[in-house]
C-alpha cells in the first residue's frame, strides 16, 4: 500500500501542478462528436461505464462464538480477500471544459468475507501411546469463516488538484446484504508425530446442541480433531450497512474513454449484527472505465 502512494506522489510531482493552468477533460481531447447540424457542440458532461476492484476486508470489534462444552472466545478481528464490481456514472460540475470536480455514483456487488482465528485453552484429548489410549491436555484454536456479500450504492464528490489528473474523492455508501453465512470450528492443534483426538464420541457431542440455533455440533473430519460448532446464516444480521468511503485517484485519458485507477478506505459505520460489536471496513483498490454518454 505504501508503494502505491509513493507512485501517486511521483505522478503529482511530474505533472507540475503547482504552476499549471486548470486542466479539464474538454480541453484534453474529449469533446462531443462532430455534428454538421450542431457545429458548436459542447464538451461532454456525463460519463458512464463499469467499475471493478479488490477488497481487503477488515472485520473487527468482537464476534462471540456459539455455545460449546469449552470456553467460548470472542473474535476481535478477521481479514480476507474479496472483490467488487458494478457500474459507475459521473457528472462534471461547472464548465466541463475546465472542470476539476464532479459527482460520482456507483451501484456495485461487493464481496467482503473474513477469516478469524483465536487460540484456545488446553483441552483434554485422547493419545494413542504404545497401543493404549491416554488422556492429555492439547492446545486448541477457534476458527470462524464468514461469507458476506452486499449490493452497495454510493455517491462521492471528486476534486482534482488544479493542473493535474490526480484527485481525491469521498462520500457515503449504503449497502444491503444479499447473502451471508458463517461457519465456526473448534480444532485441536495437533502434532503430526503424536496425533490426538477429542474425547467425546459423536453421540456425546450431539448432546451439545445449541439451544438458540438448534445446530448440532459434528466432527468435520474422520479423526475427531475438528468440531464444527455452527454452520449457517449470520445470526441477528443487520439489514443495512452504512459506510464512509474516501480515497485517491488518477485519471488516464484514452480518446473518448477515461481509465481511473483508485485506492480507497471504506469505513463501516453500522454493526454487522444487532447483538455483537462487529463492524466491517475494507481497503479497496480498483478502477473505473468510463465513456462519454
């Protein structure tokens, strides 16, 4: 990420923004199509096109584990790679020939998953030693995998530094979850040279049914080293996510197209659920490709 900002800074310096006159898109080769009936056609003001990019999802704040016959941890933070894709539209403000600002709207599919892991306590487990089963304490870990997808709508204000195609943008984002799921596992941290197993039989484990969800814990492997505590929908999920998004961008003019690589920080304002202090933010790197409408 630091390398990205260094490159952006070099672009700013190379354009000599401190002494240049204002650069607008109309003054840089992007004009309305020639029309014999309208020889005085003005520079275009509206641009539309696709947008896509990479998410580094940042889930934080605290997520409780489901009940289990072991100390239940709180997952403080989790990250994972995701993506976003959709459509974008831009409306230039002021004189489109010399405009340095605009309003940008986007409608996107946004996938923001997460992977949490927390070290657990020592837990009794079975070892096979000289053909005999012995019970010893073994290290454990708790794991949660979250899949979270939204339909997002955002409105951003964009301002370019005068004399350059380097700019800043910021604005609100509203999202509506369209799919989500969560899986929680309780796992033995095994030594391959001395493998261990949980002491409960599958039948005993089934008696640990969670009363809130009616989910019955099961062994997810044949060696009884991993218990799936919960696998299903995110519980008590909020029906909306609100965020503030801000970042930097650089416009590359390609005839009647504009390629706009950008980097953003997407800060979640609302909680993921109504019961946990769990919020979702993201670092985002992507690009818009817009054409004159």
